C-alpha cells in the first residue's frame, strides 16, 4: 500500500491541510473517467482498521469515542454544499477540519465556528473522502433519535452527499452508495437501517431532501423501499 500525501496550501503559502489517499495508485483512481473509477473501486474497496480504502483521508478533529458497548447499527445520509447550492472548491473538507475561511463568503461567517464532521463525503463526481474512522463517533446527526433511541451519533455512520435538497444527485453518487453500503453492512450490524437526516431529526433537518431517489437506492441494494421511518430495530 502506498500512502500518497496531498498538501493544500492557503493563499499565504502556509500549509492549510493534509489529506492522505490510501490507494495503490490514487492518481489513476481519482483522475479516471467515472466508468473506470467504478471498476477500480469495485475491485479494491475494503475497510482496514475502520478506514475505507481507497479514499482520501482528511482527518477531522471533530469526533469522539463511542459509548462503551455501542455498536454501529445505523447509516445516516446527509447533504451538504458550500456555499449553499454550489459544488466543488474544497470548502466541505475545510469545514470539517475547522479551516473554513470566513472571509470567503458571507455564509461561511455564520458557520465557520461550528465543529461538525461526518465519516464520509461523496462528491458529485464520486470522489470519496473520509474524515473520521468508522469506529469513532463523528459529529453529524446532532439532536436526533431512531426507533426510540436518542443521540444517533453514538451508533451511526454519517455519509455526506455533496448536494442540496432540491437538485438531483449524480449517477456517480448513487453508484458509490451502491458499492459502499454492502461493504459497510458486511463490517457493521447496520442491516437495512438506512435513513436520511430528515428522518432522525424531523422538523429540524430536511436532508437529503426530496431530490434524493430512495427507490433507486433501494433497487440498487435489493432492499425494501427506503426509507420507512417506522422501521423496527432488528
């Protein structure tokens, strides 16, 4: 395994973040057209020490230990775009690493002091970034509950999709989910418990929103129609 370091510099020339790719040939994977990327990921996706390989590794300081005995038993899908409705630019990575420059956009001034994270980000082109190891507690769900159990951060994995509630998600994002979810199910007792942020924090959160095609995901995974907010914990 080759560890590839990608160093991003700020405008003043100082190192602003360090991200690592766990891949035998990261440049080939991330620069390839989507069809080739899918073939590459299908053959090499794996989880080692609770980290996805190959994926860009951008460690976030915003995480904690899961409570003793808390198993990962839920998958939560979110969306995020920074600034809202705009894609690309690396702002999501900076946000989850507490490095979002507030002077770059008025919205950034409102959120730059927040300390949040997710386990994974899937960008519009399918590129994957991991911020928190799967056995750690990422700060993605906030005040939430599932099947009568509060604080979903304790027992869930959070995946952010680069997107917004009312804009269609990309084919690459659905294809990545179809590859990732069975792998996560094989490593953690998630079973069919796959929900949106809107379902565990109703009235407070709306993502991934009406633009997310749950039927398509269910068909890809060969699962019953998702989501069902009255699922029993199995």
